C-alpha cells in the first residue's frame, strides 16, 4: 500500500497533521547507497543526531535534526522483490527532533536522488466509515459515489437542506423522521406535529417565515389541493418516500438504509 501511495504524496510537501504523523518522514534508500542486499543501514547517534556512512544524508541529518532511524518493515521475506528499484527492506522511518522544519526536510530528502528513491510523510491510515444500518450492504450505489470515503471526514449537518420534489414523503417514517426539515417559524406560531400519525394541526393562516406559503411546517403540497399537507399516504405511490430515503435516511441508527 505504501509503495503505491508515494507518487501521489510526493506531489505536495505540505504537512497536515490530520493526515500525517508528526516528526516522521518515510524514505526509501537506493540499494547501491545502502550497499547490501539485506537493506541494513548502519548508523550511530552522535550528540542526538543520526550518523550513517552516507555524507549527503548526514548533512541533512545535522541540518534538520534527524534523531533516529527505524526500518519500516523489519521482516522481509523476498529480498529481490522491488518496484522500479524501490526495495521494501530499504524503507526507513526518519525521526525528527521537532515538526517545525519537516516540510523543508522532506523537500531536501526528495532532492537527494542519488541516495533516496522517494521520501514522504507517514500517512495516518483510517478505515472508511461504514454505517450500522442493516440494509446498507444492499445499497450498492453508495460506494459507487464514494460515500464511505466522504463519511470518513463528514456526515453532513443540520445546515444542509435537501428539497425533494416528488409524490410526497412519509415524513414520520422511522428512518426519516430525525432528518426531516421543520419550518421553525410556523412551528413557533402554534402548529403541532403528530409524529405517530403523520398529521399536522393548528396554524394561523399567516406566512410566518415569508416564503410565500402558509402554515408549511413540513413541506408543501403543490399538486391539486395546494395546501400544507405534504404527507404521502397513498401506499401504491411511495416514490417520494423512496427518494427522500436515498437522499436523507438517517445513518448509523441501526434501522433500514443510509442516506
């Protein structure tokens, strides 16, 4: 995995602690520079700084305060396998005294092409976030649009409002109700929501939030009757509820699907 990752990481030397471990640079030394098949790089610690038989590396170690070296993979079975000259046994962690100059240190190591094949920060590998909704494994489309990768960073928030224009929504559905938008000014004006029955009541006949619709505490019915009842109560026409679930079903609630 790390061999495949280094071309991407080398494209930028900007350090982000959210993604990388501090005070560590991972470098693959050239086989000829190390000088043996086993990838054994002898070194000492002098005055707190690493010293090897490589003068170029020692100069950088002194300048950027490299305090230790550690083989990345200690037990390599096939010493002859390599990826365009990058041998696993030649990959080392380089420890820095501080993170203050890690970006400059990385650039400097990448420029020493006679002894270093590649150098990169050590990535904090994380699992993709997988919700606990029981029907999630059937939702083949979510991995197709890279939802697990996005969920690793954000699962949205109440400031995101999605409008569904369809056949109405069964908004008290157990996998929808916690994500359903509520028009707070209309609610504050005295309307009541019955989540058990899927009904609304009350209302003062005034457009309290100024959006052009009256008493629209949860959505609006634009078809035929033109009223504030957006509830989908016709069993054969559940498309609106289905679409709302695709967009906004509650995730990680051990119920149904994930939006």
